C-alpha cells in the first residue's frame, strides 16, 4: 500500500484529510510543527513526526500548507524527495507560481474540492450543515496532473477521492483551467459578489428591514435565481422587470471591463499575491 506523508496534518484542512485517511488502508505519516497542530493530532490518537521523517521514503506527499509557505517548505525538503515522488497540492497557485522544486523526476498533482452543492439533495441535518464537505456531505472534486507520467493520474485521483470523501464526481482539468476555477471563479468573482450581497443585506437591515426577514428573503430568492442563472428548471428566466433592474444595476455595480480578471496576466498577478511568503510566522493550512 502507498505510503503518504501529510504535511500540515494538524491544520484546519490537514485535520479534515487526516480524519478521512485514517479510514483507509494507506500508511500515513503525519507531519506537524506547531504545538496547536500536534495537540489536534493527539486528540485523534495520532503522533506527529517532523516533516523530514514524514517525507523520507514516502511515495506521496500531500501539501496541506498555506500557499505562501509551500515554496519554502518544499525547498527545504527537496533533498528528501526520492525520484518519482508525487507531490499533491490542494490548489494550483503554488505550482503555477513555480514554487515547487524544479525537478523533472517528481510528479505534481493538484486536487481541490468543489464543496457540497447547494442543490446536492442532502436530507440529513449533519450533511446539510457540512458546508465544506469531506465529513458528511457528498461533493465533487477537480484534479490536474501538472507534471509527471500519465499513469500517475489514477493514483492521484484515488487519493483525492479518499481525502475529500464522500466524492461523487471527479473532474479532470488542465493547470490553466484550475487557475480559472480558483482563484478567478470561486474567489475573485463569486466571493466578491457574495460579499456585496452580504453587505447589501446589512444595509437593508440598517434601513429598517427586520434582519430575519431580509435573510429569509435573500436566501429564498438566491435559490430561485441560481436555478434561473444555471438553467436548472424548465422555463428558467427572469421577469421583464427583473431583467431591466439587472441591466441598470450592472452599470453601477460592475466596471464594463470586469471580465479582464480572466486574462492570463491578471490570473498570474493574483497567484503572485497569494503565494508571496509572509514576512514572519509559520502556520498550517
């Protein structure tokens, strides 16, 4: 069975992965340097080891680390990666930024959860409240073989399915497509727009609308309008009045050139900022 080194095993994402991999037949070495992270692992009956101990001889290394620490950590461990080692990153930023070791004998695989869909059909309360997935709720994932032999993809995907279980569908994407998905779609566009929606609700409450009424009204309309935008039901369309309001509001809420965030130069700049190492401090993902 494959031996896996999990770096940052006691961090937020690391603990989620630890919990899932403990249910599998993989041999996992849990690396953690912080006292808080080691304590979190101890609560799970797991003894943390140093990154060097974890990586030595492992066939797969999962990088459950902040994007801006991956370059520094993998550079320090480079001598411990044996030929053919697969490094699994949890998003594409560090690999595209060139922060992984410049070695042709290593395999680089990236996987990221789609997170449970708002239309996932979960009926159990525990699954409904599993917002991030990887515990009770079903989710889909995206994967990319950035570097390495084609036959390595199957191993990376198999591990990814265990990391994020329960998984329904695994989508294969290129490295550039992964960058469009995140940061552009999920953070630059969706995160920004939803932040504005939250601020709009706060403004409605400030102007006298009961908070519970504003939240219920927004969440209900969110489901309907998501269904319309993504054509999830027959006859999905906005009313004429809504279309007019949307057309006018776009002039105030968005710059005409907002889609420039999809241009390669903009994506590279976003990735550069995401992966810039911190001045000081050390944390796990």
